[in-house]
C-alpha cells in the first residue's frame, strides 16, 4: 500500500468536526498505512493550546479505534498546534514558517491540504491571507477542503465560491458532501452502468416514480444555533438529496472520471426547473416535530430554539426532471428529524406489467417491481419481483430478492470521511461536488425557500415525533394515485 505525503492545515482544529470526524478518519488512514511517516497536521484555532494538549485531544478522539496506545501516541505526534486569529496577517506568516519547516522535516514533497472546518464567514479572510502570505506551496499540490453548509442560498454560495476562488481554482477545491462517501451511494454507478437488466430500463419508459427517504430518529440535538438558520430543506435536501438525485438520473458519463461525471450531474440538475410559487405550494410540504408523553420535547421547546420558530424539521416534495429520459417520472423526496427510525433509502418503482394474462390471488393487480437501495442502516438492496405461488396454486405473487452487504466486510470498510480524505490525497474529485451542481440545486431550493419565508407559519404542518411526518406528505403521492413504498 503506497504511503501518501501531505501536510494538512486544519482551520478549526479544536472544533467538534475535527475531533469527531477528521482525527479518527486521519487515524484510519494511518492505521491502513496510507499515511505513515511522511505526513503532518497543523491544527489552528483561537484557543491557546500547547502541542502536548493537542496530542491529548487527538488521542481522546481515537478512543475505541483499533490499534495500540503506542500507535495512537506515534500518530498524535505528527500533530502541531498553532493558536491563530484568522484575521491577523502575522499569524499566517508564523503558519507559513511552520508549514515550510514541517515540509522539510517530514519530506512532504510540498503537498498541502487546507481544511476549512470552521464557520463559512471566515472562509474569505482565510483564503485571502493564504494567498497574500504565500501559504500556498510553490511545489507539490495545494488542495482546499470545504465543509457544508456551502452558502444558505444561491447568492451567498456564489459569494463564498468567489471568496475561496481568490486563492484556489475549481480544480483544487473539494466540496464535501458526506453522502457521496457512503457505500450504497457509491454503488449507484456500478449498479446502473454494468447491469444491462437495469441500465436498459432506467428511463420513463419503464420507471414509474422514484422515492428518496432520508429519515432520522434524532432531533435537533446540540445544533440549535445552526439548525435555526438552516432547516431541513437546506440541511438535507439542497445537498444530500440533490446529489442522490443527480447520481440516480444523470446520463451515462462519457468516461469514468470526475470531469465527465460532474458534467453529467450538472446537466441533469440543470433540467430540474425551479418552481413558481404556485408550484411550490402544490409540490412541497414542510413540517415540524411535536413531542408529548414519551415523545420528548417539541422542536419549539428544545434549548435555544425560538418558541415560535417556523423552521422546518421535515420536508417532503416532488421534483420533476424536464428531459427526454425522465419527463413524467416524479421523484418524491422526504427527510425529517424525529421520525420512527434512522433509514436512508431509495425506492425505484417500475411501471406494472401491461396486459397481464396470469391469475392473481383475488384478481389483485400484479405488483410493480421495486428496486430498493438501502443506504442505512442495513446497507444493501432488495428487488421485488413476481413469481408463482408455491404449490398447486398458479396465482402470481410477489417475492423479494435481498442482497445485504456483508456485515463483516462493511465493518472493515472505512467510514465515509476516511474515504473522502483518501480521495483528496489521491486527487480524485469524483466524490465531491462541483460548483455548477451546487449552483443548480441552490436555484431550485431558493424558489421553495422564498415562498416559505413569505408564508412564515402558514403551511407549516406539525407532526408528532416518531411518526412518518405530516399527512400532507402522503397526499403528495395519493393525489397521483401512488403511495410511499416505505411506511416506517
Ligand atoms: C448532516 C446534517 O449533513 O447530515 C445533519 O447536517 C444530519 O442534520 C446528517 O443529521 C445525517 O447524516 P447521516 O450520515 O447520519 O445520515
């Protein structure tokens, strides 16, 4: 296994994301041998930590990870802490010196990865100083990793993009959407493009509708400050659900590389036309959870949530793609907090067979085939088909083919962040979001958001926690004579 060489500079090195996700992911790469002797990490943040304290923090984040205490200590010794005020030019000079020193000390070939793991309002300043204080490496590569949220509407996303583009080109920017690092999302392309029995029916000729559900059982947790400014539409639909839509519906890319895949995704997202206000009212539903006996707090009762908050914790909607392959195939989506169970799944519902000649029990219509991809928790897929009932009956009845990914193999597979970091080290942009994709999805989301912001509480439906959301979400489908495949 080849070792990658790089210096990571993490802005926000003392933060929650760094401790929960990045350090364990970097350690995973170290444990795998993809990072070994030749890597170093500079964590920067305001707090006045020492390197020793930083090492303790890093080790603390690895509790439960495999490997010996000795291995974890050796890993943590690659970490350097720099107390840093992002607005102070002098600090970037210190950072630059430390970066050059570590580059020589660890023989990093001038490779630098900048990680923005802090609030987006600082990105512009950081990018500006990275450039002016010459923190970009003159040899090797420079790559920038940006976390979500990437803007809160098209205008702010564009501003953010312009800001970071002062120092980094599109080629160097890696925008994270951790859903693209998930096993079954990565499986969409192989499933679609290497199985003729799926590839040849992947269109409006055979598919009736597509359903995407990202349900969570947790509530807003400790993230009130952020969530009150976001809501489920921005938090889950604009990014994760739109990326899933793009992977499911893009044309076959001309090659298996990031440029071709980004182009295919961009094209299909551009074919989703933003709704008019009237269309928003007809096609989108928003809800907020309400607690009660044994159901915990209502959203409005949670810490740091406004008592009259109209922020949605649930969204359901219908999206249509205006191109030859997909015209007439609704994509129904829903996501919410405090639903009955954590379940992320995609149901592709096929059109029923025409002119059936076979008997069915009670003359019921023949069931439509459904291909279900389960992203979480039981990663795998099901296909429902029709066959003969066992025994003397010749009636047709449905059965399911189940394919669960091997649990032991899955447990061994690296977590999404680790995979994404490896992709960045390898310069593989396939699992990241291109600016054009973001721009297209923000245009759509803005149209919905604007209507909701004008309507305020009007149209906000309340749903009891631990349910599938407001009944209006079912009506979205029932008016089209359809139902959600996953009923909770
Ligand atoms: C994040 C959202 O992007 O995704 C969170 O900000 C959400 O609100 C999370 O809980 C869900 O991700 P996962 O991997 O748990 O499905």
